[in-house]
């Protein structure tokens, strides 16, 4: 049985999502493209941003995962619940903690970024997600929706597989973080990569305008992708379908009780 209280779990989810947004989006805003006095552009670029998200998630899964399961993402929480690996009654509180943490991380990042002369969140985009004119590569709404749905499906499938094999926490954390890094490398040009409604909400609130108008997609697509994988995973792996009596008998607790390996996002 997991010995951590509800308060401890929610605090871990809030803190983890806060740090994921602060580190991942912070790298995109502060370090991805840095103009020098000689007008030469230096910075970590797409690869650095992808690495920041992946490495941050790896650390968070390893450190906070044993407390809360290490979701840090409402889509992951939903997908795990649909798959029967997380208690439905805890979904609203987890999502609330994740969204709160993301907004807090973005707010702190805004305060830091505002210390640079000439900074303007709306014109910079503030690492928000988007499609069409707000896509880094100008990709259409349809391409963005498909990308976010499929990438979230891949992400959740990796999580379900690696946490279902009783892998060591270190290996699970590395695999999950590595998968998020690869997902970013594929999808940053399309949408600036979300696969996480909480990660999208925080920056969009700071950027305002077009970012908020397009925010619906970065809730709808990740949640849809996660739900599809959550529903299909038990069928593909010959496990009991969620809701069956035998399934309830063997899955009475959330993912932190089902396996010693945290489940992220």
C-alpha cells in the first residue's frame, strides 16, 4: 500500500508540474535563441528544449514518482484511469493540482523573463502552443491536432508498458523522459509540443490573445489521445477491461500501488 497521504500526493503533483513548466518552458523562453551584442543568434535550439523537458521529467519521475505516481499531466492521469491503472475518484484533484502547478511555474517564469529589457510575452509567444500562424512551422489546425493526438498516444503507451513491467525506477524514469524528449524533437516544429494540457495552460495565460484562443486544441487532442490508448491498452495486452469485476479485484489502488515504478508525464 502507498503510505503517502492525499495531501502529499497532490503536493508532489503540483510541485512536479510547476518544475516541469519552469524548466522546460524556461529553456524555450530564456535559452533557446539568445541574441548577442553582435546580433549573432546563440542558444540551445530545438534540441536543447527537447532535452530540457526530457531530462526534467526523468528527474521528477525518479524523485517525486514514488510519492504521487509522477503524472504531472492531466492527459496521463486520464489515460491511466481509463486503462484501470488509476482511481477515477482521484482524477479531479490530480488535474487541479497539475493545472495549478503549471500556472504557478509559468507565472514565476514570466516574472523572471520580464526582467529582460524589451521582453513582451504576447509578441514572443512565451513558449505557448499553437497552429497555423502560431505554429513554429506554420502547420495547419488538422496537422496540429493529429500530431498532438498521436504523440500523446505514443507517450502514454510508453508509460503503460514500462510501468507494467516492474522495471527499476531509474530505468522507467529514463525511458519515460527519453520518450518525451523524442516527442519534442518530432513535434516542436508543428505545435511547439504540448502532449500536456497543464503545460499548455500556464504559458497561454501569460501570452494571452491568440494563445488562449487556440488553447482548446491542446486540451482536446492530448486528452483524446490518452483516452484512446487507455481504452485500447488492456485489449492489446490481454488484461481485464476496466470496469469488470475481476479487473476491480486486482486493480483497487492507483498506479503507485500497482508497481514500484512511477508513472509520469
